């Protein structure tokens, strides 16, 4: 199959398939959902074939370990990201958020503080709070162009105050940052100095745009002392419903602690369909991914051209990574409540900025641009109409 522009332009009909993005109860029949981070494209054919082949065997009992699963994952990360990791240095999970929750339990005690850098993916904070730990915020700082940076002084202050674990979003969701090697090494050096564990969520690793490059925390100097990374095929190949992810570390003690928490909590992974589909994704779908990344480069260009024209008072954070864009719309409405009221009136569904931080996200919306270009243009048109509506 040819995974060209025509393939991705075609998209796929998702209504009435029990998908959260299109079928959640608050989505109206005329609404255009551009919110939750999954993509409106057909999966690669090898994944479909792997699922079909497994379904045709009419027995779905317990699964045993197969070394090919971890080998496929390790081969993919070596091939795409230069990360040398052995199968015994991995631990399979249902999803990356499960990994965050287990990490909170494995590396800290109830009442301890965990550093996070808001605005950041909502489950970072939730994973801390639901496990009776305290979020220790070291907010990102942004410039006039909406580009965000780490505040190392704030991070160090939290580590000095006693935090011994840092949650990193790499690349960063929602602000679309691709952290450089220098930025990441400076963060890791702080963790090493204060004997803190660095937990790096690298689920968006495959979506970093030139001239930027993805840098895994597992390739930094000293990573073997305190880094645990989390990854999955779910974003890259749009299979989050299959529920399979991986933790990886060059530190055997960190991985063992995470595994112990998982076993105590009854965490299991590797269901009958996720296993063959994920193995196919990591070994047979590079051509689909190349086509998708080319298509998303065009999507990014559409956004960078259209937003200044349609929304001249908005600030679009530079899209260095992910399939998500972060829009500062405070010049049009100061609160997310007002923004959401406007976009809903124009049948558009976007993520509320306060999902990423109650204060720092106020007046922001996140837009998912992993959809056919025609749909992206329609969404931007509706957003402009919503913001410019005199009501």
C-alpha cells in the first residue's frame, strides 16, 4: 500500500465506533472534534493484518511471554532514536500513565513531593495526587513568541526542598517543545546532584520536526544512575485502544522497583490483540510512519500560515514536536470558560487549557492537527469565526 498524501487526505470515518474522540457523550452530531490526542487516519496495513489474523484463531486465552515482543521494541528504538536498550531492561505496561503512577509509588513515599513542569499533560498531576504525593510545580517560562523553556532555578528549588523525583514530558505536551540535548543534560545533572529519579515520558518521540531532533533521556551522560523512560506505539501508530506500553531503564534497581509495584497492584499487560499488533507496528510499519510525518509537516505549515491570517491576535507556540498545537487566545477571551462557550457555539471541540494547569492554562486551547488537511482547515475556520464572533 502507498502511504502518500492521498492516503492521509482520505482519513477514516470514526463516528459510531465507540471512540472517545468522536462518540463521547458531549460530542454533538455537527461537532468537529480536534481535542484528544489520537489521529483520524487509518492504521498501517500490517497492524490490521496482524489483528485480523489473531482474531481468526477463535480462542483468546492467557498469553505467554514471547521474546520477540521486547526485541521488536528494542530494535525500533535503536533504529529510530539511537537508544541501545536490551529486552531485560524493559518492562511491559498497559499505558504510559500506568507507568507514571507506578513510578510515583516506586520512587517516593506518601506525602513526598514530585516535580512537574506545567503546563503539562493533565495525568502527570493526577498520577501524583491520586497516589497521595504532592505536586511540586516548576512552571515552564515562555517568551513573547510562545516558546517555552525549563526554569532550572525553580526545579532546583523544589529539589532543595526535598523532592526526589522529577516527571519530564519529552517532547512536551501541550507546548510542542522538542527539548535539546543541552537542556536535558542540564536537567539530568540537577537530578544527579540531588539524587532524584528522572521519569521521562517519551510517548511523542516520533513526532519531532526539522531542524529539531528527538533526544531520549536514555542517551544522556549519567542516565544509568537515575533515568526511567516510558514509551508506547499508541501515539505513533494510533493504537491507544490496544493498551500496551513499555518502561525502559539502564538501571536495574529502578526497573525492579517499578516491576514490584506493578506486580503488587496486579498490573498486567500484553493482551491477545495488543501483542501481535504492537510487534507489527515496530517491525513492519516504517513506511507508513514516513508518510505520516511528511503529511504532518504539511499540516504544521498550514497552521503556521493560517493562524496569523485568521487569528492575528493569537500566539501559536512554535510547533517543534507532537501533533498538538498550543494556542494563546487571551487576546480574544481571558478565560477558558469563555473560549469554550464560543467554540462550542461554532461546533468545534478543543482541549481546555486548564486541563494542563488551572492557572497557566487559563485562556489557552490545545488543538490536535493529526487529521486530514481539509478537516484542519475547516477547524481553523470555525475557530476564527468563534473568536471573531461579535455575538
